[in-house]
C-alpha cells in the first residue's frame, strides 16, 4: 500500500523527527503513510479535537497517502499483547517496505515506549501463524524490510544522517500547523518545553548540528538496532 510508514507516539512527533526526510522521499516518488499511536489527549496545550484537526492539516500539506491513529492511551502506552497486536495489524494493512519509528530513548516516556511497541509490532506483523484482523477481515502477514528510528528531544549520536537542506523550510511550515503546541502570544495556555518563543531556532540548530556530520546545512539523524547493508561502498557519503 505504501513504501514508507512513519510512526509517532503523538501527533507532531513524526513531523518534528523526520518531516524533512519524508518530504525528500515523497519528492523521489515514494508513497508515505503516517500513523500516530495516540491522540495527544493528555497534552498540556490543545485537546483531542484540535490536535486531530492540526494533524490532518499537516498531513495534507505534506502530501501523504493517509494518516491513521491507533488510539492507544496517551501517557500510558506500554508494550503489551493488545497494543503490539493493534500496531502490527496496522503495519499489515499499510504493507510498507520501510518503517520509521520514534526515538529509542527520549525525555518523554511515551517516545521510548512507543519505539518498543513498534519494534515488537514490526516482528509480529511477519508471523504467518498469528491471526490479526482489521474491520472484521483477517490480514495477511507482512514483513517490512527495515525498521529505523528518528531522533527527538534528546541529542543522540545518529547512525546515519539524511541531508534535508532543500526541505527544512517546508518542514517548519508543516510543523507550524500544530498551532496549539507552539509559541502563540495570544494563547492562554501553560508553557511547555516546545512552546517557548525560540523553539524553532532550537529546531533549526539541531538540524544544523546533524547536517554538519555530512557537510550539509541541515540534516535529520536516525538510529538502528542492527547493522545496515549496502550494495556499493561508493554509495556511502
């Protein structure tokens, strides 16, 4: 159904973590789908309805095939049979070659836990003897080729970096669709770690730091749980 399925714990995690990379893949002709694991209902700013509206607007601006929501409980998503099976069913339904998940560890506990859920679901999706359903229909098993993880709030040393130099500006435009989550002087809401007035300067600085690894202006860093294979040494930069 899609080439790439990007998964985030909350609406806006995907755009912040790998939005530039997804824009680059879309430009290259690959089909991309998005999956939020929860609706962000415990967020300090905004609510279930506003965040859903913002997520749809961001997905439309990005130009993806779909945006789904697993409706796992915000703040209480844990790796267990129910949650892992639900996400595995969505992987089977999307049938991606590549799955991009959230940070292996991060400031927000949901981020690291969501990465664990996706890792387990990635494996379960390929088990031929495990029966999973969607809309009353049994889903055929599906084994994606690769699972990678974007980096979120913590500054982690990446295993590889994607050059997003031409896409940084549009990435920021898409992130700003989440109007309730970021700096808005007219909004009467408590402050959060991402709502300060200089947050987008911090976001750009982080992209510049990762870009420096590959001699580019902007980059997005990724991590893996196992070695990656390549065809030619000269493919490396």
